[in-house]
C-alpha cells in the first residue's frame, strides 16, 4: 500500500477510467444527513444522534442508516419492516429538503476532476441515485461523470462488485485493472478489489485511515492523485 502523504511510488499507475464514491469522498454531506436523521427521529419521539454518531452510521445505504439510527436512538432491536419503511420515507422527505443546505465538495475536487478531464468517470455510491444526482447537479459536478450508480440502481450495493462493474461498463472500460475505485470506506475498497480495479482510500472522509488498510493507495488530499495516476488518455493541467 502506498501512502501518498509519506512516500511517492517509483512509478505511476496507468488508468483508463476513474470511479468515485460520493459521501465522504467527493462531498462532505455529514451535517445534512444528521439533520434529516434528527428530524426523522424527532417525528418518532426519539432523541437526535448528532453529527459524529450519524457519520459513523453512513455507508451502507439509506435503509441501513435508518435501521441503525433507530436502534442507536433507543427504538429497540426488534423493529418491524413496516415501522422501518415508514421511518425511511420520513427520512427521505426530510433529506430531500435539506440535502444541499450545507453539503459542499471537498477541497480540490473540481480541480482534480478537471485535471483528469480526458478520462471517463462514474460515481458509484450506496446513496440513492436520485439524491446523488441532485447533489452533483446542485454543486455543479454532474457534467464530470458519464454515469451515477446509486444504491438503488442495482439489486446489489457495495461491497458487492456489481455497482463497480456497472460503473466500468458506463465508462467503456473492459479491463478493470485499468481503472481505479476511490472512496473513504472499506465498502469502496472491497467492492473495487472484488471487481479487479486499483483501489484508493481517502483519509479525509467519514472513516479513519485504520479502516482502509486494504487499499492499494491512501491519500489525505485528492490532489495527490495527479502524481500517482497516469492517464492512458492525457488530462488537463492543474491551474
């Protein structure tokens, strides 16, 4: 594993396509997620969990967030599917109203996407596709991506390789080894490895670097990718 903040590799990894996670990788959405969850819990007479606790629950899709949030707030371990589904619908309604209140792209995201402009890119996230599209459009990032594979696009979600494979197909990349999956959670790394891609963990996101030890590369700043990755098609120069 290469840690870009500590050492540079003797060579650069040649890539033809780039796949990105969304929350914790491209955008910092933790406060808006916490707000929507807090409002949902309030509707149900339960206490809010706060940003830090909510952040630890994110990563496996909206339903898992709700199930874990309800349990953490004291709703009890044995919740009916109907109750969880109703809570999920409340969460979706709240999140739709708040998902761009404070959510912003992480530093240098736009510059790095521009640098690799010649490479096809896809977002592969466990967040529902509709919310993902709205956030990317609202932040002016959607035009950088040929596709958005959400947590409800396929029957499977990360860490299953299917979403990564769908992203590769959208990018026209037939050789997974010529692509990189970039994310902040073990789900991203495991999905990429299972699909056969290079994997890159970002340490500034929702998970600690100690959870990303399976990644081929670790970076604490997205701009480090410009020194680690060699586009098979030539990208632009960073301003």
